[in-house]
């Protein structure tokens, strides 16, 4: 069950007025502030549409355990849980001293566990890089809940995309923790709410967790000093103007963008621009935030895609364990197929990423680049007529890599959102170039087969599902 405590707190005044940046500079979208394109565009000569499909709450192992040539073993390492010892084993252990091998077990989207995945849970799972704390969440039917993967019959569309295009097995979120901060960093490359060394963490104390939350809503932060100390519900109202986002960058450069969400208002964690003052109270709100999310399917068909698109799902389409639904792979397939069969295919790069690990086991210790993370590894698929075929990219990526790729495609300088010194990650991140071969002839699109057809999503009624709250 998805739940959170909602204490009654008073509102805190925001430091900056609308359009104020992290260092106090104005973040307006006027022509005079336009970002100048970088010299020597290469990627952008072939790619002019970037579509980022964001799914929910899956570790790399949860969907791709056993994938050939990927860092995806079928056995993990486990530390003894508080309630007792691990199962005995006769194998020689490749695990850290004190740990035991724990085989991953098969589950389905309908029967998988719904696990804790906030900051504290990620710290437990990560365990200073040992990647063995997942046993702390107990067992079901004699098997540890977190050590499971979805059966391949259900994840076949994702495996088909990987086999036709690129699977990245070293994609890490910007920050430890759950969906709220993940979605912020996917559009901003940061969620620092105050310099130096304070970042938004976990979630606010009242839905819908954004500029439309009730007065008095508070958010939380994690501090660099003392290192990684949490300050629950001690930060300001969750209508942020303390940091820049790709919205300002794209607007200033005259590059079109759209964010597809389930509904315009109260879409919650999965629609981060409702928590960004520049967008929520600016001209972009009624033009660039598109609802329902299924409009991406018809926009592709009728030539109405923007240069940059973010696409979010409904609950049942999201892969989120809470919904016990197998619609996610078909939803992603429908978006990919709609673009693949359209006039946009020849100029598109589609990036499919999951916002956080959902509490599921993963063996890859995330590099620690700052006090926020990197967080626990998530899957990433890169689909394009110029993507390498059946390639597994082992290059270390982070969410800022997606933003860096967008900058590269449109000839914008690295770090256009903000500087690394200010806490932004698009300047430091490695772009997604390893996934592409622009010397190759663009490949024809081959439709991804899935259980539910495109018509299933086009004909569905509007979603009134509650939003994610972790």
C-alpha cells in the first residue's frame, strides 16, 4: 500500500520570487537571454526529436536479470536480516565477508512486492556500497521480497527493444530515494534547494506535492554537512524557483517541448513541472503540459510532436508494483511503435528510463559523486534508427546524461541548465553517444510486439488514479 504521514505544519516563505535562480539570477525566457548554440553540432545533424519515456520503480535486475552481456547476475548478495540468519549454502561465496549468495526468484507484475523506496530505504539497501541490505524487508513464501525479477514472458517487449537497439546497464539516478526527486532531476539535473549542499529529498507532506498543494505544505531536505543528514519537513513550500530546469533552457533557445501527463492539474510526483514556479505560473503551462498522456500517440501520428518530449504513464501503465498491472511494457511499446511508424522515426531518439529502483535488489554499487548520490541503478533503453543493434552499453550514465544528450542534439553548451559548482549535473554527465553509430544507414523500424494493442490505450477513459506518494 502506498502511504505517507501528513503532519500539520505552517508555511515557510520562499526565498526567491518567480523566476529566481539558485544563485539569485533571473531565469526568464526572453530573447535577450537565449542560450547560444555550441559550435560543431554532430548528433543534431541526424537527430532532431528526443522522446524520454519515464516508467516507475524498477531496478535493472528487476526487469533484466540474466540479460546476455549485461551486468545482471541471477544471484545477489545478502546480509543477515534482523530476524535471523540467511539460508545455508554450500557454494563458495563471491559476496563480501559476512554475506551469503541469494538466488533471485521469478515473479509477475501482478504478484510482485511493493517495497519501501525512500531515502532511508535506499541507504539500507545500498549499505555503503555492499548492496546487501535488501533482506531487511522480509520474506514471502520463504523467499526474500526484494530478490525477485519479473518473468521474461511479461518483460518480453522490453527485451525485444534491447535486442533491436541498446540496453544501458549503468544508468543511475541523480539521488538516492524515490519518485519525487527523481522526476525533478530528470528535468533539471538537480534538486538543490539551497546552496551550499542542501537538496530536496523524499516527498512533501501534502498532496499533490507541488505548487497546488495546500498552504502550509512543507518539503524535506538532505544536507551535505553533516553528511547526508535528513531534515524531514523542514524545507519550504514545494513550488520551486531555487533551481533552473530544461524548460528555461529550451524556451530561451526557441526549442519546442511537451510534457505528457495523466491530467493537467494534480498529476502529482510524475509531473514535476507542476512543482516548478517558472512553468506552473508561466506561459508554458497551458501550451506545453499535455493531458492526457495518450495524446503522444496521436501527436506522433498527426505530426504534432515537439522537439523534446517527456512521457509519463497512468498507474496501471507505469510498472509500479503497487498497481499489480502488466500494462507497462505494452504502453511503452505503443509509444515506441507510434513514433516508429510515423514520419518522426528517421530523426528520433527514444530514451526509456525508470525513475527509481522501487526497492528491488540490484547488484551494481552506484558511484558516489556527491552527497545526493548517485542512486541505485535503473534500466535504460535507447531506441533510434541510429542506435547500435543489440548493444549493451556499459558506460556510466546518470539522469544528467539525458539532459546532456538533449543539449548535444540541439547544439547547446554542456551545462546549459547550470554549473556543476551550483549542483547541476548536465555539465559533468557523460552523454549517451556510446549508444549510437551515426555513420550507419538509418534502420527501418520494426514494430515491437506486445500484449495490449495501441487501441487499448487510445480508447481508455481518463485516469483518476491516486498519484504515487513515495
